[in-house]
C-alpha cells in the first residue's frame, strides 16, 4: 500500500478556467529542476569533503541549501496551473532575481489596470494595483493561451478594471 505524500490538488471551481502549460515549458522546468538538484548535491558533497576552505565553503553551502527551495517552488508552479475564477486570478509568478515562484492571488477589486503585451517570445499581462508593485503574468506558456486571455480580458472588463494593450 502506497500513499501519495503530496496534498490533494483541488480542481478549478465551477465556472473557472484552468491554464494548461505547454509541453516545452514543463520539460524545460523539469530539466532545470534536475540540474539544480544535481548542483545542490555536488555543492554539498564538495563542502563535506573539504574541497573548499574559508569563505568559499560558506558561499557554496548557502547556495546548496537554497537550491532545494528553488526546486520546491518550481514543482509547485507545475502542480498548480493558473486558475481564473469569479473571485480573481491565482497563479505562480516567477521571480527572476530570487529564482523562485511565488503564489499570487489577485482579486478583481484590488486591480486598477491590466496591460496586455504581445511581445515575442513572451506574451504577458501586467497587472497594476493601487499603490503597489506591478505583477507580471506570462500567458505564452499556456496551450490554451487565446481562450485564457480572452476570458481574462472579459472578466477584467466586467469587474471595472481598465484594460489596455501595448
């Protein structure tokens, strides 16, 4: 008898739309997770065997201990695709400076503006909140991108959020 250690992942609520990641995005994210795990293990091995001394040991040890956090948040990103519901948008935002993904839940009432960009290779929506930072949501990694963007645009307009294109 085996038990699944991961918690049950609830499905989208009624009337909600769930994003579906592209195979390339899933493959590249999983490959990056494997590379980061191997680097973490090699770093720990190098520290434990005394390959480095002084400050180098502390730098490598800190990096090796931080890398599992990167792998864990990347796994959460893949397990929980974006959810568009009546309450708002829930997704994981990838922070390029910290190399982690942060779960965001944007309520429609909190948003002041949404800018849809058509860049190449990344198509994004940038959300602006009153007195807060801008939040980027990349849609080009979704296989159902057009349906997701269309429904997102409709929900934003229905909730009085200013929608523009760049």
